[in-house]
C-alpha cells in the first residue's frame, strides 16, 4: 500500500502510549463541566441549537464530507486499512440451503485514523495528561481507552460554518506550512457573513485535500493549518469541533518546530474541542455554502481513540 511520508515520525505518536508517567492535576485540563465530564465541548449542544440549525435548510442539498478510504489512502505513518471479503462455505461455487443462497462477508483490518476522521479527547495530551486531568496510567490500555473513548461522543446536529481561508488569500490552495492566523479567521468569518457561535462546528477550506491522488507524498509531508492563537480563539467561542481539508488540522511544520502537535493539545486536552481531519470541503466552498446543518454520528466502538467518519452538511 502506498504510504505518505509524514514529517512527524510514528514512533513519537506511539510514544504517547508507551512509557507512561505520572502527572498532577493541571488547571489547563480541568473541565468546566465537572470532574466526571468525558464529552468536553459537546456539552454545548442543545435541542435549541439543533432546532435553530435545522432552519438553515432551504434547498435540501446534501453534501458528503467524507472521503473514500482504501488501501491507497495516504495516512499518518504507519497507519493504513484493508478490507478482505469472504464467501464462507461457498468455495467451488457451492451454495447454501434449499434455496441455493449465497452471501459475502468482510473483515476490516486497519487503523481508525485513516481518511476523514474524528479525533476523540483521548487522542493527544501533555505529559500523559488528557482532557479533564485524565492520566494515561488510569485510562490507557491495549484493549482500549477506559475513559474518553469515542463511544462517549454524542451525535452532533448543529450549525456548521465554512471558513474559506484559501479564498480570502486569493488562491485555490494554501501553501504547505502556512499558518492560519486569527486575522485569517476573522477575515474568513467576515467573508462568510456570519459570526462563530457557541455550539458551532467550524470547517476550514484550504484546498490541500485536492493533492490526494495527485501528489500523496507532498500531501502527507506538510500542510497548511491552524496556528495556536487562532485555535485558542475558536475554543473560547465555545465551538464543538474544528475541522479542515487537511490530514492534521494544524500547520506542519508547526510554529514551534520542536513541539508535537500543539494545536491538538490546545483543542483536545485543554478545551475538549474535537478535531475533524480530511474533511471534504471543496463542494461547500464551490457553492459558497458558509452556513448549514452539520450532522455526525460516528460508530460507537468502545475504547477507540478516533474513528473514520462520513459527516454530512445540509443546506
């Protein structure tokens, strides 16, 4: 399977799981929703917010925001996926039962962070401390997370806002390594004719996903993305999730090249804001669809850190 070369080594990512240390409580990671909170910014979702978002539908047009996933999908190394199809008990053109029935079954082998995906709150931390001061020694097991697993994430049906940063910078695709600043966010928000509100899901269009299938190596080696100041501002607005048409949401190389995915830590661990990666935003951008009903219901695989998804936008 073709593998994209990633700037950050897989050993660093896997190191988050190994060599577990201890950490004391840190106010940065304390949830405002109480000591038992496991869903973070999803607490902002209410029936009133969902009802208001549903009123954004005027055309009934539905957008698939998930990309097709296969053995050839570029992914953060060493991630990959494979599907194997079986026809049990039917070798040699055999059939089953008096009605000559036949069937196929399949087996998925792979990582759950490939293609369009949601990062759960147990994905990245600081000194083995994760959202709401959950420490790795208390929650990380080879058989799955015992806290902050993806099964805790509630369904999302809320207002989605597209910020077309590529458009406000006058390009079809931002350059790799470009840091999206707070000024860029404010300019894109103004161009969208709206303001970011509590309970929103914010999607950023950079044009970077267009490289998939054309230059997978470049796609996976670098990327434009959020800087820390912009990420913190979005979190302070009470957004539920931030996504982009990139494999890692934040700028790579990072603003501080010595850091390890600092925007992930800022959003996930410090603020309980979910991260959505490899979101297909091109059709929304082409239609200038800046506001829409965003819907996501991920598979509730107990203990999983992240999940392959296909969210939808409806306008």
